[in-house]
């Protein structure tokens, strides 16, 4: 029985569970598990190390290679998945070409940042896109690269590599490479320079094109998504408390970044002043605090927000 089939069988054996495909072991794994934990998800690991069983919600995790995630989700073997946009786009291009449905983007998750770039040997840099004509480009992302070359009308040869793409020019297999870059250290170590960014990427939560048949599962998916939105918002939000002269309230409120209507409370023994509490949905920088002080605010406190349900 094929791998996807064996998972699909598990699904029909447990139709009342939500399945989320995540990377088994790689750059996205720790952040994904940490994010799910912040959403209140607790699990025990299966003996085969392929599945994590949810203990406090009917949600299981399938631990797979990241390359398999778009297809597992597109085929509704899994309801949700977490995968880099680079892998998602590459696989979705292929699925679309085969006339199959794609995995759909739900939320960007703000980790796993990188870019898919063209890089050339340092001693033979590329001047402009026209230089691509007649060149051989090594990559593990042939679909994205093909689309890009078509868009700019360049006639280059794509050489598919499944790993260690950065070695291709030195091995004489290609003139350029098209690969993921984050710090740029790998390019540097291999005598390559980044010449053009094709796409920026981060981890995304994706979903299947069909809805889960079980209403309780659909409910849990909605709850998880709400919690996820709460977690993401909390990361940027601050709770701010300050004292303000009544006369300067309007000016001070206008200085609060991304806040909803603040709570105003009276202060004992100070008729002309009030206490102001507000949730700011953007980071509060030192400059903001200095401007608040200039406007007359005092006793300014900025606190982190732990949980938030939008
Ligand atoms: O085993 P499996 O197939 O699941 O894992 P994998 O080896 O294919 O993927 P993995 O774990 O390396 O990366 C998973 C995802 O992390 C990628 O699909 C990207 O979305 C994201 N990501 C973020 C990166 C990088 N940064 C990254 N730097 N993926 C790969 N790299 C590699 C890149 O290919 C190159 O070899 O790191 C090297 C460059 O890094 P710098 O820092 O030297 O520029
Ligand atoms: Zn992979």
C-alpha cells in the first residue's frame, strides 16, 4: 500500500478527526509544534513516529516530508498543513498543470523566512535578465523557475537538482543556480552571489479544497484558526496604561498605535487627570512613549499581552 494510501485509510478509519500535515524533522518543525502548543494543543506521539495524537482535541498531526504536504492537503487526505510558500507554489504549479485541485493558503505564520533567488559565480556575475538567454540554471524549483523565465521571455535551460544545488556551477553542470537563501552564508561559502530574488517565502497554514464532512471537526478547525489569530495578534500587541490630563486626552489617544477605544478611569484626588488603559495592536516603540510624555502623559506602563481572542 502506498504511503498516501495508508494515511488515507487511517482517515477513513477515523473520520471524526482533523488531520494536520506538518514537517517531520526540519527547519519548520519546532516553530510549528510551538505554535500549536500556544493554541492549547496537547498531543502524544504515536509509536511509529508518523502521527501525533491530539489529547485535548480531535486533531492529529501527520509528520511527513515538507515536499509531500501540498499534495496531501490538496487531495484532502489532510485538512490542514504547514509548509513553506516555496514548496507550496512549486507543488501547486504541478498540480494545476495536471488539472488537480491545489492546497489553499489560509494564514502566513511569520517564520521560515527565506527567498528563492538566482545566484551566479562571483567572478561571472549577471548584468541583467537578458543575460539569462542560453544559460543553464540548476534548481530544485523547476516549476517556479519555468514560470519566471516564461514571464520575462528568457530562453534558459533548467537543470533539475534534488539537493546541493550550490555545487552545480563548480561541477560544471550549470552556469547559475536558483535556490533558497536566508543568511546568504551558503552562497558566500560556494563563491556565489545573489543576483535576483524570484520570490520571498515564509511558512503558511494551508487548507484542503474540500470541507471536512464532520461538523464537530469543522468546529474545531474554526476554533483552532481563531486561537491562531489570537496568538499571532498577541505577538504584536501591548497593553498600555498611563495617566493623562483630561485636556490632552484626544491628543494622547491619537498617539496610541493601532488601539481600539481606550478605557478611561477616574483617578482619586486628581479631578483634572484620568487613567487610560488600551490594547495597542502594533508594537509600542520608545519614540511613541516619548511623544506621549511630551503630550502630558505620566506613569506610563507597557505590558505584554498573553492571550487574546479576537
Ligand atoms: O526532509 P524535508 O524534505 O522535510 O526537509 P527539507 O530539507 O526539504 O527542508 P528544510 O527543513 O531544509 O526547509 C524547510 C523549509 O524551510 C523550506 O522549504 C523553506 O520554506 C524554509 N527555509 C528557510 C529554508 C531556509 N530558510 C534555508 N536557508 N529552507 C532551506 N534553506 C537552505 C537552502 O536551501 C540553502 O541550502 O539553507 C541554505 C541557505 O541558507 P543560508 O542561511 O546559508 O543562506
Ligand atoms: Zn523537502
